[in-house]
């Protein structure tokens, strides 16, 4: 039923948009067809196509979310130059204020992470999956958390980091900002005047001893272009700087692991006089197996060689795409973008072993979290004048229907696991929350108004979002050891206004100030998880949770160009109904090991500053520096917010010629503030990276890049990946350290 309803609504939206564009462009189309016919008669088919590419029809427009003065872009060239293979690398090179939490699988911007940062790929949201019941602090099983890193950097054309709490275009989830991905388009590979292009890459990464490669090829035939991209990487555990091997809690080396990562991208684009129509298919899969040596011992319940963990993520999507860019100011619309999509994201985490002392026998778990969605996202813009005011109006619509499913499968050597004392905690082959059907609708409009020719702009904006969660009773949920009936659904709506003022006194200088509101709807796990058993512990969702909201201001400036420039920004945000967990003792004694429940913090505030600058000199020397600082606390209790990382900075100096170059980078972070329940307060650190590249003139299109990272092999810690649970460390501190001295080598051949 959901699929049928969503299909009809979304197809109607797409048809309406296409019909409007076709009607308004009829006269223009006729003229262009006459010209094309004349050119075809000359037999110059390549020349006939070239204007379509050059004028922007067929070019991938910048994502509407990234149209903000708080946005910074990392291009495909930057990804190659900095040898970026995972999100953590961004925070070490191009985006010092961006982090990644490997335990939760979430991006962190401005001290907020996980589902408080919106992640999109080609305008489609990648949901953050929260497995609130099966997560583990000891590394044995992180359940189905995360999923937003289900992409290959080699398949990307750009990464845009949108900073700040602003839901006026993004909708739910953009409290910290947005992580905006754009995949390769044929135009990224095909040079002007050519009909095909390609790039092949091969690389080695020493921090996980991985070897991998990728290939992308695009071909254009008349007004049709096709792109194929694929990649494969085989690697191992992410190294730390521990030096004690063996089994049990004395181990400081990382647990041995093996992983395989596969990705594929297919696109076909049809360029017409009324826009570009396309089909996209994308696949990503990464499966990892870990020998959990830290949880094994010669006399323990799990013996050496008999306890392994698995961690898998898979994302698939198919989309129908439409892009339009007007060639005449007389067109009804200047630009239009639309995507109708199906997407499936699956996260699996599990363990497998043999018990020797307690519940003797085979034991395994496979916990999964899945989000299946179908939706439509579209936007358009139009510029016009009213008197002395120049307007640039942008508006859009998002509609999505999704189904979230959680399940734990497993095996124990227990005949009656729910009442035998030795098996009381071994509840599996059940769902810890109901399946949830979700619906969401969002519409927005903003208007960038220039006052005469003053270069002063006002941009008011407003978005309306509505969401609805409908829990469904299933046999797997009723089989839960703690089942107590189907919880109620939740439906709510929010308006998110924005007002930005900007002034451009001269080229390459922009001053701006912005007030904006944002919100995040509670996740289905936060609302409905119910995991536990009487006589043990329990984790409860809270179906009465309120959406998180924020109210914030920001001022800043963007200066200069690629040769000399920078950015300065300062922000202050207040958050209401901040969702968090509370652990407390059960006064009734039903759950003697405690209760964990979600609740709304009344007031949280965050403020910070971001600064970066760069300079290129005529003699080939270039310098760059960036600093990011965030301070976040509960305004009522004074408690630090755990997701806030300490201040961080990076400074680099380099030299480049036409065929080779080198860079030396210093990365440093301050000592972490002491947070409630923090078991490891990370110290300050400073490390050095040295990279170099060479493009030999003898081989056209070939580039070789290499790097030595953490040159002096310093033991240091990333606060986002240090343990934050209450109690004592399960391993010595160095087990949680980051990689020591490592090497990278990359070969790239372009055609």
C-alpha cells in the first residue's frame, strides 16, 4: 500500500515539473531543433552536442543544500591530492572541524554527530541507523549502528560540508550541519571536445594494510552519455599504536580483522533541449570479520580461536534523475532538479563462538537494522525584478516513505532460554522494536533579495516538515522476552525559518550574518526500542519524546580566492528537548541491573569559532592553516556534551611545480574536557604528515602520490573514538590509540 501511494504521488510530481518545463521552453526548443537539424546535415555530430555540455545542460548542478556561505567543498581533485579514503581523513586534511565516530558510525560537525548531521548523496538522504539495543562498548558487536559511510570516495565528484543548524532547506537532522555527497557524472570524466574519458586508480594504505583499486569510464554518443564506475579494496584492522599482543584484557594491539569493500556506479544521461534525463544505479558493500582476541583467554568462556565478530554494511539505490538549466532569462524557471528514488540500507553486526564454561556450546548472533525507502526530492529557482529589488527565489519539495526493520537472529545451547537462570540474558530470534512505517513531507521556499545594486542581500527562508511514524506488530516483536504490547505512533510537524543578511563590498569578499532554526525528529529506535528481561536489565524507548529544536545565530566572512583567502565564522546555538539516555536503578527491583531510557534534556547550548586561511606564492610555495573550536554543555546541569571534540588545528606548508610537489602538515588538538562518565580523557597531541606527488611528463595523465603519516610515530587519541561509557577501561589505554607511523601510495591514470 505504501509503495503504491508513494509511486503515484511522486510520479505525479515529476510529470508536473517536466510538463511545466516543456511548455515554457517550446519556442526555444523549436529554434534549437532547427539549428540542430542544420548541424546534423553537415555531419558534425560532436559539435552538435558540445553546446549542451558547455552551457550547463547535462552538468551536475550544485546541491541545493550546499548553497550557503557556511559551506566548504572538497573536490575529486582534493580527494586524490590528499589521499582521502575515509571520512576521518577529511578531518586530517581539508576539513579540520569534521570527525567520524567509529563506534556509532556517524559524522560529527560542530560538536554534533550521528543523526544530528544530515547526510545526502545526489540529493537523496542516507539515513543514520541506530540499533539502540544491541550496541556494545567492548567492540564485540556494534549492532546495526551507522550506515552513512556506505560510499566509496573514488566514486565521488565532490563532498560539501554545510556547517550550522539550519533546517530551512535541509529539514530534519541538520542540527550540526550537512554532509553532502555528489557522485561522478559523465562530464567529470569527458574533457571538452572529446567523446570519452576515464580514470584508473590503484593504492596501498598502511593504516589498515589495504590494497585496492577503482576504475571509471564514461562514453558519449550523440546526445547520450553512459558512465561505469567500480571499486574493490581488501584490507585488515585499523592499526593503533599498542605493542602488546596475545589474548585477554591485557592486549593493546588492535584485534586482527579482514574486510572486503565493493562498490559500483552506473549512470546513463540523455541530454535534450528541455533538460537532462537520467538513470542511476549504485551499490556499496563492506563486510568485515574480526578475531576478538581481547575477549578470549586460555581459561575463559571464550577460548583462543573461538570468538569472531562480523560487521557488514550494504546500500543499494536506483534513481530517475532530471536536471534543467535555462539558456534564456525568459524561461519560466532558471534551474530545476528532481530525483525519484528507491534505496535500501542494511547494517549487520554479529558474533560467533563456542562457550566453554557458561551455557556450554555453540553460540552466535546476527543483529540487523534495515531502512527501505522510496521518495522524491525536487527543487527549482527563478530570478526576477520587482522595482529596485532583484529576487532569486528557490523552492523545493521532499516526499519519502520508508520502513525500518530490526531483528536479532541467534543460537544458544539453551532449551528454554527465557526462564532458566543461566540463559536469562540470551534472548534472541526476536525484534527488540516493532517494524515502523514512516512518512515525511517537506516544502521550502527562500528568496535572495538584492537591494538595488548595493551588493547587499537579504535572504528570508521558510520550510515546513511533517512526519508520521506508525509501528506495526510482527510475530518477531511479539516473541520479544520483554514484549508488553504495541506502542503508539507519533506524528508531528515543524516550521523552520531563516533570515540571512550578506554584503559583498567587492569581488571575493562576503560578510554575512544568519539567524536560523532547525529540528530533528526522534528516531524510531529512540521511540520504540524495548530490550531486556525481568531479572536483568532493560533499555526502553520513549514514545513521548519531543523533537529536538535549535535556535541560533552566526556571523562570518569569506575572503579571497584560490590563491589567497580564507574564512572566519562564529556561532551560538541553543537547543531544546535534546535527546539523550539516562541510566538509573529500578526501584521496584524488576530489573536489578538497571534501566536505560531515552529522555529530553531541557536546554543545551553550543558556541564556537572556525578560522581558515591559505596563500599561494609565485615561487611555488603555499601555506594553509585552519582552526575549529566548539564548546557544548547542558545549560541546566553544566555537563559537557559527549559528542563535542576538543579544539583542533592543522597547519601546512608546501611547494609545487608543474610536475611535482610536496607538503608538510602539522595536526594538533587540545586536551579533552573532563566529561561525565568519560573513562579516557584524551590528552593534547601534535603529529606531522609528509606527502608528495609527481606527474611525469613522459606519461600523459599519470600521477603518483605518496605520504608518510604520523612521521614520529606518536601515540595519540581521537576524542570521538575514545571510550565514553561509565566504569573502567576494558583494555589498557593504548588499545584505543590511533595509528602510529603509516604509509600511503596511490597511482592514478587519466585518459
